[in-house]
């Protein structure tokens, strides 16, 4: 199922670029975007696996997709998910979008997000 980010939503912030060696531990596990926040995984090099889960403690993913270099995937708000590099040269990032009226604060990965873009 293709996820579309609503047209009126704006770019709120982005992660740094991650590789196999710099991917933070929380992203390696199962996590969810905040309610009302869409993600967009962009792969610059290599490939990643995107897995969607029905719950944080689900033993297996409901779906899995391979995202190749040059492609991206939008992720739904509150969707339990996991992203894993599939190649040694993987290089990717995640952008986050929300309603213009929503002020985002304290995302769970705040230590690895770009603080210059307003994430505290």
C-alpha cells in the first residue's frame, strides 16, 4: 500500500545521513513515528529493508519492502516499523512532515536529529 503525505503538510526536520556504521540503535529496533507525523526514507546509496509491524512487540513484520538507491518510501504516522541496511555501502536519511500548525518537540531520536532545524 502506497502512503501519501498530505499536500498541506510541511517538512519539519530531517535526520543526518546514516550508514551501516552510524545508524543509531533506536532505528535498528522497532519504533513508531509520532501521531500526525509522516516519515520519508530516502536511500542515496545501497539499499535498506523497511518492515512494518502491527505492534511494538509483534514477532514478525506484517510487510517488508526493499528500498534501493535513488528511491524513497513514505511512512505513516504511528506505524510500528524497523529500517535495516541491506548493503555495506548503504547511505540514507529520513525526513519528517507534519501539519504546519503542529509544533514538534522531543522526537525519540533527538540526539541524532539536526537540532538546527528546531528539534530539541
